[in-house]
């Protein structure tokens, strides 16, 4: 097992270097630069432009900038935003809990609903339940997130008044946020109603963010289940008189979960992408919104380090998924 | 014990919320996050609303709802006869805000004023680079670096600015956000503690509200400044709930999660107007959108060609289709709310037949041209691509083939300044300080060629009028000069003037005392909220 873990870890180093190159190069390939955008309609004299580029260090050869970036990274320095002048890492750490809280709730919703629905649909293949849920999953999968979020806001917040429109907690509550997770901080604050307010603010954005992963997980579970249910060992288990619950729950589901766990792991990347839109609609102060703003301002240090940090997290999640694989399926561990 | 304390604290909060001593809180659904809280390095209105308009004050201020200058931190001023010396008498007893991170030991004085400008203009000032790479775009952009010769302390409450040449708009520049007065004592303290960067995160000013907390990208909290030198704010707490999506802002306003919001989406305006719980304020924005021909490139160097194209384009149709009624047709380079607007000027009529004839007279046949459409929405232009398409269709009617091109915004801004640029550019401007010079001199002067003068247009008579107007501080005289300049502008037609957009501000009926600023800033110092 240790060899397996070390093997997987060794992949991380070249991936890490690859990501720094992509993240560094990506934002510089985009046309335009931060100084031009700062100048706006007024424009600036070529001398002032050159002066600004030099002050920000963008006048040097690109390889030199890259090496310097890498050097700083190795010393734990992720750089400072050109716009807010704040260290990128501290901004990331401030904002990331909000995204994590949202993504966590979304993935819980997606798994808790998606897996049972997929299993049931597979067991009742061809039934109305199967057809309805799988059609719904197809619709969910192709849902334009922005439109869907707005629709839910208008219906549940605007017309019914059940949920708040946006934000993380009612503005009446004001307390320190040591963990950055509003659900936890609201409990710690001891203010009456704070937790309920934080939870109610999470409902709509979590549903919106969960929509696509839920659809994918439900469909994947169904097809994996169908495949497994047709296997010989399942027939054998049935033949030897095991209860249907045991056959499905232990023999079939455990094997069907392997591709499902892969899918769930891959959905973390999808969640990060979905967070960009979801956070924008629900004024959710997370890293998705932060990245969008920084890209549009061409805030190079934020974009390159932000991408690196996000990619790092996705990488770690994928590693954990790989390791989980090993736990569930000994064949992978030994191969 | 801890639990008991917590419960006590919680019940105190609830009692405050429920009881008669409830603090008056106004929630403003702001459209974006501030870049920082020091106004000097930034140029975005969103940043200024959250910093200079709430926390800081300036030597002179724009009277609410106007661009007229009134005393601010300076209670009076004199301008020397040669227009070179501006002497400001400071208001005595003005206190900087006391917060949990700073307690001032002295009142505002001349040192603070000098420091506020010197740190921006003087590269040797130790605070000039208080965070590495910081630059002062407005200070340089408005030309203060070359305009100001010296700033001197006459006594503790008197400051004298000496200019290199007379410049009438200078006074209006001092009312702008970048000219906010900061505390030298606070800056020195931070510098000594090695925490200079906090100057941008934990602001100290003399304005109506003081900073309490900023939760990044989510909420900014302020409270009324008990030591404010002006009329004390009516509300106790001011909260900015950062809500970037316009449709979501509108929903929050309807749900009373905030009581006032800027920049509604054009599609939401009718619905918001119809809501009985809301009031919609509107006023023409201090802006202009234009199509700038490159007057240095044939055939656009011929005024007849420019006039013909102007006559071929149906501007009212653009206002109807693109602005959905939220704008008015522009005929002058400055908006009608600005002093010296020349209403006697007749716009080029929409007349495709005459346009065709005029093109023929100019000997131009089979004209191919480019129209540049901006890739972004701006306050003066909600959809440049659609506008360009309508222009393209109108031009086709007089036999002109137009191709629409666009670039990424930064590239667009840069490429459009090129003197040899191929094509006419859609762009616009929002005024900074309400002075006509801030439109005509920035956008149409000879020294703006290759820069902000996208028409690359230099007219000696026009320029002479601008120069003369900038050199005199008599407003009546300046008005006459700018009116004449607008006549020349119309005759020479370096632009097709497109529109001045309307600015809307929906708010709850409970909000009173809000006054819209023609400069587009948002100020809550006089606002009250009724229950």
C-alpha cells in the first residue's frame, strides 16, 4: 500500500510543474494587459505605460518572470495582487472556506440523492421511475447554471419568500469568522438564529451547484449498476439464496461504486467550474468569483497563483480518489 | 460561565434588534468589490463609493446633486489674479476618525493636505511606494504632476498651491476622489510600525462614515462618524452588500435585503418602476458615447464624408433598440446637464438621401470602412455590437459597406489610439469633475492625438478656444468659449455623437433624502430611512 501511495505521489511533481507553466502562460496569452485596463478610456502616455510595466516587473523577458515566480513559489510566496495589493495566498485562504462550504454541501446533495436514484433506476430499469429520473438527469446535465440560479431565486426568494436572495448570512448578524465556514462560525458566535440564517442562505446555491454533478452521478450509478447486475457473481449470489438487499447492497453496489467514485472525484473539477457561475449569481464570496474578477482585470499574480492553488486542490482530491480506489478494489493496488 | 456570557451577549443583540433603541441601518446593494480603501491609486467608481465618498472628505466638494463646488475641508479659498496661486483656509477643529486601530492626537492641519498630494506626485516621498508598484493614475491622468509647481504650508490652517500655468479646472480636480485628504499622523504611525500596507485596508478619514469591517467580496460595514464636521448622518450604520449581478440586486431590493441599489439592468427597469414599494430615481448621466472617425486618414479627412455618414445614421433608432429608452440622442460632445452645453446647436438631420448626395459631391464612391465595436458594456453604451450593426445597416442604405471589428478591451483601448487606425471607433466618456474641459480637452484636444483623442482631430480654432477657457477662472467667460467650441465641433464633425445614457437608482420607499450625483458617485451622508 505504501508503495502504491508513493507511486501516486511521484506523479504530483511533474504535474505541479506543468500546472505552473500552464497557469503562468495562460493569463499572459490572453490579449490585453493589466496596465492598459487600468488606464481605461483616458489611455496613458507611452512613457507612463513603460514606467508602469517596469514597476510591475512585466517588462522583463517572460522566462525570467517565470523563473522568479517559481523561485518565490518554492519559498511559499504566491505573490501579491496588482489591484488590491493583497497577498494572493491570504486572499485565497479568506475566500476558500466559502467555496469549500458550498461545494461540500453541493456534493453531499449530489451523492445522497444521485446514488440511490441511480441504483433504483437500475433496479427498475425501463419503469416510469427510471425514465422520469433519467430524463430529469439529462435536463439537469444540460442546465444553464446562470439561468437556473436566477429562476430559483425568482421563484423561491422572490415569489414564495422562502429563502434569502443572496449572500452567506443575514446582514443583521455580525460576528468574527475564525474558521471561515459560516455554518461553524454562526454556531460559535452563539447568536440566536445565526445558524438558521446561514443554513437558509446555503440552500439555493447548493442546489444550483449540485445540479450538474447530481445528474452525472445518477446516470453513472445507473449504468454501473446495470453492468454489475448482469455479472456472473451477482447471479451466483442470487442463486445461492442471498436476500436481494444483500445482493444489491454488498455484492453489486460495492463493485458499481468504483466508476462512481471516479465520477465523484472528477466532479470536484466540475464543482470548481460551476462555483464560478454560482458564486457570481448568489454573491457568494468564494474563489470562483475572485478568479473571474481577476481574469477580467488581468491581475496576473492572482490568476496564476489562484489557478495553481485550485489545481493543487483538484490534484489532491484526485489523489485521495486514487487511494480510495485502492481500498475498494485491491486489484488496482496490486497492478 | 462562557456560555452564560455568550447568551447574555446574544440576548443583548436580540434586544437591540427588537427594541426601541434599534440602530438605523441602511443596506446598499453595491455592484462590485472595492479594489482598496485608499482612493488615490484607483480609478473605479465602485472603489470611490466605498472609500472616498463614505470615509474621506476633500478641500472642496461637489454640492449634492450638482457639479458646483462648495467648501469642504477648506472653508474658503482665494485665487491670485494671475491664476497661479490657490490659497486654502482650512476649517479648524476637524477630527480624523477614531477607530479601534487608530486614535488621532491632533486635528486636521496643513501637513495632512500637503501629504495627501505630495505622496502622489513626489516619487521621493517615503509613502509614494507604500506598497510596491502602486501608481496614482488620476493624479497623473488629470495632469497634476505637471500642473502643480509647489504646495506650501503658510500656517497650520493655510495651504498654498502654486501652478506652473493658469488652469481653471484645477479647483474642480480638487473635488475629485483621488484628492481626498488623508491623515499624515496615521501614515507616519503605520510607517513606523512597518505596516504601511494597512493604509489601504484600514482607512482613516474625516468623512461622514467610518470604516468598521470589510469581509472580502461580501460585505463592507461602516458606522456614522460621531466627530464628522458636517451635518451628522441620519443613519447609524451603513452596509454595502456586494452583489455583482444586476438581476440579483433587483431581487434583493424587492425582498428588502437592501434598500437601495445602483445600475439596474435595462430589462428590469419597468418592473422596478411598477413595484409599489419602490421608488425609481433617474437622471441623465454625465457621459457621452461617440463614433470617432480617424480624421487623419482618407477619405475621413474630408469633413463632407464625415457629415454624410453622420446624416446616414438613425440615432433615434439606436436609442430605441439598444437603450430601450434609457438614453437620449447626443448632439454635443458634452451632456446637457453640464454648464456651457450649447442647446442652440442643430444636430445633423437623419437624411440618407442628402447623405448619399454629399458623399457623391465629395467624390467618394463604393466606400468600404470598419466600425469598431467595444467588447464590454460601459455606462454610456450597453451594447456596442448591436449599435454597430444598426449603423452598418444604415450605412448600407447609402451604399457604404461597413465591417464590424472588435478586440479584447485592453487591446481595443490601445489600438484605437493609433494615429493610422483603420476605421471609426465606438467609445465614450464619463465625466470626472463636471468641468467641460474634462470632456473637450481630454477627448478632442490636439495634444490628445495618439491618446484619448480617438478622432485624431486637431483644429486650431477649437484648440485656441479650449486654451483660452482653461486660462480664465471666470465661469461666464468660459461658458461663452466652450459654447463656441461646440459650434466648431459640430461643423467639423470629428465624431458622430451617439447618446447620453440615463442613470437609474431604484430604492425602497422607506429611503428619504437620497440625491443622485451627476458624477455618478453614491453618497449616503444625507440619507434617512423610515420604518
